[in-house]
């Protein structure tokens, strides 16, 4: 269960994620530096199943996984792998297109339904939705995806309420998207409960808030345990961007400047 949103910035993007879980689930471990096929990435770790629901690598790629609850499952729970194990296997990749190709080739029948978001600087966001029977890929950009949300409680109604709130807030904050997204993820509208983005139910709640900032020189991961409204201290861990990616970025910027001069 999650709510995920993001916005482009001058040098990259920022992503925001509320993780919602049952109150009896063990608290996740804070983000650390990990490695996948020689590529460093930042990710918190699920304390029960391992893996993670969100990760950002030194190339500037961020992946975020949301559970899907609307599809019936035919297998016994013991026959599935944890969905969180998908992300570490993909964190050596560079952009959403590579991620979508890898997911299409994967053996997804071992996993319960999910939605996987992929973001990278100057690349069109993409999402892969595994229904348990077929894979759907959406690469039409922000408008078709924002915000992503999931809930095991009244899935359709929760999604509708959060998307409507997002549209209202976005319409009033066109010039300050990251400030709006911070307020969106802290929101209790229409009241603290199952519909609110900062979610509170007797059996479940928002258990953490993550904010990923990617720019030309670094990847920063800010992590707050507990719901955003609790005011817990935010932890920060960062990585420098990889040299290969930075070289591409500088060349692209130099080309853009030269093009502007000619124009």
C-alpha cells in the first residue's frame, strides 16, 4: 500500500512516497548504500521479507513498487516470491526503457500483482502493471500516471479520493510542484482515515515517508519513519552521480547551450 508522486526539477526530479502497511508489520530498516552488479543504489529494507519498495541508483534511476489488490490470486501464499525482491535485481539499469524491457522478459508468475514505477532524469516516466495474468506497460508520461496509489481497503474509492485531491492541489500550486507534493503526502483530507494520503486505520497506517532528490551531481534519499504527521526526524543518505551519466549530462547541456546561441 503506497501513494507515490513526483515532479521534474531543473536538473532532474524529486519523488515522494508514503508507505502504508499493517500496524503489526515490523518496522523497515532505514536506507543504506547497496550494490547491484557493480552499481550502487540507496534503499530501505523490508524487515520481514527482505527486498524493498523504493530504490534510487547512482545513474539517477528511481524505482518504486506498489502492491495491487483488485485481482484475484490463484496460488497459495507460500508459492509467491516477495515483490520487494524485484527491485534489487533491476537497480543496475539506467532508465525506464531498460527497466520495462527487463520486466517484460521476467518470470512474473512468481509474484503477486504489482505496479512498478521507473523514473530517470530527462526520460519519460514509465510504469509496468502486473495483474497476475498479463503485463501492461504505460509510458505516456506524468499526466497518465500521477499520482500512483494503492490500498487493500476499498481500492477504487481510495484511488478516486486521492487523485481528486491531487488535481485540486496541483491546480492551486502550478509554480511550486515540490512544495505541493510535500503537502499532498502530509494531507489528512477528507479527515484522518483510510482515504487520506497520510493514512490512518485501526489495522494499518502510513508507516514511512520517503523523498528522493536527483540532480546532475547527486542522488539524495530522505527517509522519515512513521507517518509524516508524526514529525519523526528525517534521515538522509546520498550518492554522487556516476561519472558516465554526468558526462552525458554535461554534453547534453553543452549541446543545448550551443543550440540556443545559434538560434
